[in-house]
């Protein structure tokens, strides 16, 4: 499928926001993006309107676009939703002894990618592998409605992961260690233990990072 200039501008700017290259509170202009991408301002304007509708930026006529910062309320809301959905999936995995090995194998693949990213310090690829790790757990439950809702949180999850790493140089190692713990709890069918470690994992990676703002 051919991608038009507005789609290119949208994906480009959104990815910069997700990765933190464009930080919350920063102002950008249509002209800056148009020059960077060698396109006219019209598709950039379309991209900005779409990003504003999705809550990533606010437009100010004749001034530019303000990147919306991650707020404490957004962090709490996203993490609460993730906790409910992932724990439900872990409970289903605990009740499915025959299906668990396939999930564990998928988690091991994600962990291998995370370990490689840890060695190179590739935060972008790590955030992708982190999102895939948690999504694998959710998808294993077979609830397509919850899985689709969870996928809608993916970019916000990646942004929060990149943000946590920027604020704490040890975050990648800590997150990887906790992912191994979550994997082992899934393998053991221990949904209660998974609930406890997941809450600690998300608190450490995201909620406590607010103290470093």
C-alpha cells in the first residue's frame, strides 16, 4: 500500500514523541517538520491535526504545536488497565497447563531480544521487545477484545518505557530481571505471584520515575 506524505509526517512525528526525541512541553512547527521531510506544509498540517485528535499534541495558531507531556494521571490510568488485563491473562495461563509452554517459548524469544538490547543499550528496540513481552501474555488469553484494547496502549507503553530509562540508567537491567521473574511465574502457573511482581515491576519502572522529574 502506497503511503502518502501526511501518513509519513504522522508516523515520523509520533515516533519522535514516543521515543522522547520530542519531549513533553516542547514546541514544534509545521515548517520545521516540512523542511526535515522535504514535503509541503499541507500534509504536515494534516498529520498535526491527527496527532492532536489522539492527544499527542495541542495546536496553537501561528505559534506551532505543543507536545503533550506524560502526566501522573495518564501513568496511573495506563498501568491500572495493564494490571487488570495482564493478571487476567496470567490466571487463564495458570489454568491452561497444555497451552503454557507455547507462551513461555514466546516470552523466552522476547527476553532474548531484551538481553541483546541490554548489551547494546538500544532503548528503542528494548521498548519494542518490552511491549511484545507483555502483549504475548495478553494475547495468550484468547480474548480478542481485551487484546485489541491492550494494543491501543502500545505507543503509550513504549513512551513510558523510554521515559523511565532516560530517568534511570539502571532501568533496563532491573526491568529485564523482573521480566525473567514474570516469565518463571507464568511457567509455574502462579498467577498470584505474577500479580505481585507485575505491580512491583510497573511501580518501579514508571510510577517511581516521577520522583526524578
